[in-house]
């Protein structure tokens, strides 16, 4: 038998309980016959004032993540989607491979889509991308991890702007004007593409607009994650309103 609403694809998406951007953005990108089923990783909205606070945030995420997966896969999805990004960058490309393998095991052998790998795959759709500008909501300790992952994948970070958001929930309070200014700050004539990471930064719509005035690919991580989950599941619908990744690739 086939699910009546998700007759093409059912996705299980996990995100921190403080995250208010992943679910609405991914639901806006959802093609007909595809359904998103969200599980919440318990995460207190503690202040993030420094690197030590961010390290504690990572401890809190890890403490609840596997239980969240075990709960959400009871709806029998075809794929697990990691709607949180910091953990997927944390230990470089090798760490991402190990994390994917562990998450696949917890998800009962189902394939897994992760933010780090999704952005890597998205960038490679655009040809010879070498130098990237990166925008994050993170503290420096996490920014270094993001840089390490992309360097492992063969990219050079031309510029990075970490917004140092004050708490997990307050990441979502970041305005499009602030994101616009950050994208402009990390851009330059030697930058081949702009990447935004941090799934609670609502940048999917803005990234599509920014491609017009920057004249280059602008990859929002929620768009990359959802695009990767669809394409690797055999769903090739072209979706408008979120940039060229979903509309052309």
C-alpha cells in the first residue's frame, strides 16, 4: 500500500526544538506527492555568548538526536533528512562520513541527507567552483569547523562572516537585511559562489533573489538539503522561487 498524501516520497526531517525556519522553508519547497514529517531534537534555548557556550550546545544536540530519529522513523519514511547543520560540519569530511553512517544505522538503514554533504553536492552542480564566501550564525569555534569541512572538500574560503547569534532560537530572528549585508560582505570578484549555513537562518527565499544582484550561485543550506533529499530520492521536479539550484538542477 502507498501513503495517500506522500505517495511519491515520505521524508523524515529532524531539527532542534528551537528551530523555527527549517520546517516552513522545506514545506514551501515541497512538490506534490511528497510529505515532510518532522521530529524535534530537544534543545534548551540557552544563551550563546562565547565558544564554550557553543560547545555546550553541541553536547545538548548529541544527547537528544538519536532518540529523535528513533521516534520519527516510526512513520516509515524513505529517507532521513538532517535539518540541522553544525554537527554535520564538526569533524571535517571524514567526520561527516562517520556521522552519516551512524545516522543511517539509527534510522534502520535508511539513506540520510546531511547539510554539509548537500552543500558540497550543490556547489558541484555549478561547474568549476573553487573560492566561496560563507555566512554563518555561529561563534568562531564553529566557524573553524565549517572552514575545515570545505577545505577538506577542496574549496577555498575567500571570506566568512559569523553572525554570533545570541541563542539557538534567536538565530531565526536574523533579518533578511542582515543576511543581505553579510552576503555582500563575503562577496568579491574572486568569489565563485556564496554559501549560507545554519538551518535556523531563514535564507532560502533571499538566496534566490541574491543570485540576480550578485550574478553567481547563492546556496542556502535549507534549499541545498531539500534539493539533495529530493534528487537522491528520484524526485526531479523543478521548483521556482528558491534560486537556480531547485529551478535548474
